[in-house]
C-alpha cells in the first residue's frame, strides 16, 4: 500500500495548498443528523474543501452520504424506504422519526434545507403517507422532494452502482435523470408527474372500469411530460458527449446514446409530431398494457447506452475498473458542464471511490476534484489512499456513528512540501 502511494505522481495542484484552494460556488457548510440510522445526533461543519470520511466497516460513512443524498429528489443513494432510516435501538418495534438538516452555500446566498419523518405512533394505524418524508426549504414546507433540485444538485457513485453499466436499464435512467436535474430543475417534477400518471393509468387499466376520457387525460399528461423528459435527456447526452470527447486525462472517454422509440422520434422529426405519436401509441396499446400492467411506450422504456470510445466496446463488456473509470468520467464531465453552463457544480458523493481505481487514476481524480472546485465527499476505510490530497481536503474520522476531525493523512513526505 505504502509503496503504491509513494509511486503516485505529485499533485501539482495541491502542492502549495494549506487550506481551501478556492471555495466551490455550491457547497454544504453544515450538516446535522438526528436519529438518522446509527447516529443519535451528529453535526459536521465543512469549510469548502473536499471531505474525506474514513473509518472502519460499519462506522457510519455511507450512512452520512445517504443523509446528504436525501437533500436531493428521490429515495436517496440506497433507495431505502423512509421507515427504515430512523435509528433503531434494541427492543424498538416501530420506526422512529429522523431528521437531516443542512446549510448550503449557493451563488444566491445561504439556503437552509431539511428533511425527515415523524415517528410512528405505536399501535396506531400509520397510513402510507407516513412513508413519505417532509422537505423544508428555508424553513417552509416544500411541495415535494423535487423542489430540492431548485436549490442545488447532488450526484453520487457508490459500490452498489459498480454494475450500473452492465445490469438493467432502470438504474441507468435514474442516474441520467439525476444528471439532468442539475441543468433543468423542473425535470424532477416532470419525472414525478409522468410516473404518477403512468401508475394511475396502469391501475385504471387493471381495474377494467376505466372511462376513455379519464384514460385520455392521463395519456395526455404522460405525453406532455414524457416528451419533455426525453428531450431534456437527449439535450444533456449530446452536450455530455461533446465534453467527454474533449476531456484529456486519465479517465477513458465514454460515448453515450439513448436507446428508445420516443428518443428516436425526437431524432427524426419535430417534438410536436413525437407528441402525437406517443399520444396515439398509448391510446392504441391500452388492451395490451392492461394485460402486462405497464405501458409499452414512453421514456420509461428508454435505456442509456454507454460505450468505451477508446476500445470501441460496450461499457458492459469492459473490466470492473474500466466501468468505474467510465462512470467517474461521466460524473466529472457533468460537473465540468454544470460549472460552465450554470456556474455551480453539484455536490459529489463518492462512496468507496478508491475501490477499483489504480493509483494513477485516484491521483487524477483528486486533481480534477480540486481543479473543478467541487465539494466531493469521499469515503474509505484507509486514510492512506487519500494521502495525495494532503491538506487540500478536510479529513473526518467516523467511528461508531460519531464524527471527529482528523489530521490530513500521512503523506510520506513525497507529495506535500
Ligand atoms: N435504522 C438504523 N438504526 C440503527 N443503526 C442502523 C440503521 N440502519 C443501519 N444501521 C447501522 O449502520 C451501520 C452501517 O453503517 P454504514 O453503512 O454507514 O457503514 P460504513 O461506515 O459505510 O461501513 P463500510 O466500510 O462497511 O461500508 C451498520 O452497523 C448498521 O447496523
Ligand atoms: Mg459504506
């Protein structure tokens, strides 16, 4: 391990740094957890540098990243149900309440975000709504989780996503949508509205008692939102491809493409024509969709196809490390694009990021994070792999669901002055 670190090239960008090189334009400056997973109460103050969270297995590193991921639309980086999050103690049968609060610095000033869920009442009939978490933005209850994407965006890579480029399309679509949120905050609302209309139509078709007018209204909503969703995904994929192809460096260039009927219609003709085709297609497939329980057409059928341009090979056929490097490449290109176009990078949550990356790629990743001025939250069991970051990162020791400031990792006298 030590030898590998000594062989890493020096981090030029870090060499002269003793504090935050420059603060990112969007960063989380304080995080407070209450009864969240293993944490009874914890507070972390961040100073704008990337963060490195180190500690043994089960210490609470991923839990902390998960808490931050709840400050974005969706179900967080584990896709857990809100009822599993509250801190469990021995002998407790009903899930407890929990809360995550954060102060976020943005170009529009400081924003206060909060999310959480009330405790269930023992013995009472707790309805499905208690599954949902409440979101507050600047002290006011937000209309939905999708409102969070209007404040900032959060993108993550976790070990569970190692198979993202190889396995089924649904997680890839979610990954792509999360990237779109940063550019188009309304995308999260549209995706939620589309999925709700899709579920409602499926329920009606299953019941066999659906009125045509009702179905037509739902299909109209699916069409309006669906075409906008497909168009936003296409626009981002085109811009990301341009950035990926031009990016020099240690990470392989990915080629991205959308594979789906609606996306192909948008390629071939105007959006209005694609709308008509989707509306007509949905109306024509009611009987079949009633049997299968879904919808055979729509942006929920689309797949994000990724290839390794240098190898001219589908990403799913690449090695585990190459797939991880391709994902990192996409996330870095996205960060670059978001900073260029919107002036504010996303927050990056990089769980166990060093796994599968060789020493040169790890160093390149740290360099890019510092160059991009992005607040990346990185976890690992060994602080030594983050040594090249030295004092350019804020180190936090996580132990038994408690957070302690830690000195910069030992840098073996080779990288930092
Ligand atoms: N609702 C909960 N209440 C209490 N503890 C919980 C709850 N959910 C998970 N935990 C505990 O949190 C711990 C896992 O934390 P986490 O996944 O953050 O560990 P980690 O530091 O990322 O470890 P690793 O290095 O293995 O990935 C486990 O010990 C688990 O039992
Ligand atoms: Mg973990």
